[in-house]
């Protein structure tokens, strides 16, 4: 597996991977849990949101980076992170791995790559978040294996 920096031709495959990876969360977990009004308000255009977000993730001049895992010439996954040099803090914002590459260490390699880059840019602490629902259980297990300490946060939604 090759880990490399984002290239412009990666944009479409990364958007597609992000939508494929997180679609089950939005459609099978979040939507049924919160109902149609809250869903529409919070994430009604989640696909469009990802198209916009992913296009803005790699901006090295703003301390935002994307690394792509490539296997057999295809995208196996990616990680996006940012560094706040003044606070000596890094944040992983996106991590997605293609279905055929899950449970094979791809996410671990991507996170370790991002952590190493953060260190070279002066970060002393990394923040990486995920949901507490069943969909996100594999991510929680990964982050704990990487030595991250969970801190519970609860978000409530209510239709008005």
C-alpha cells in the first residue's frame, strides 16, 4: 500500500468514497433516530455537503492536508487533518476506507501517517472524533487502539 499526498485527480474518487462510507450512517442511523424534520435541517444534503467539504480539505498553505492510501492503483482510503501551529494541536477531520480494505490496517496506517505529519508541524496533541452509535463502533475501537482517550459528548436534537 502506498500512502501519498492528495492530487487533483483524487477529488472525485474521494468524494465517492466519502459518500459510500458514510451513507449508511446518515440513511440508516441518523435519519431514523432523529426524524425527517431534524434530518432535513441538519444533514438533508449530506451528499452535497461532502462534495463541498472534500474539495476544501487539502490546502497545505492553510495547514490542511489529505493523504491517500493507494492499493493496486486504486484509492483504498484517505485521511484529512489540520494543524494549528499556535496551539500545537492537530485535528483529524475525515477518515474513510473503501469496503474491501477495511479491517486490514489501512485506517491505522493513514492515522499514523497523519499523526507523524502533525508532529513535524509542531503538534503535540491530536483530536479525532466519532459518533457513539453502532455505526461508529469500529472507529472508536481504532482510535482507542491508537492510544486516544475518549471523552464522552452528547448532542441532543429536537424538532421545534
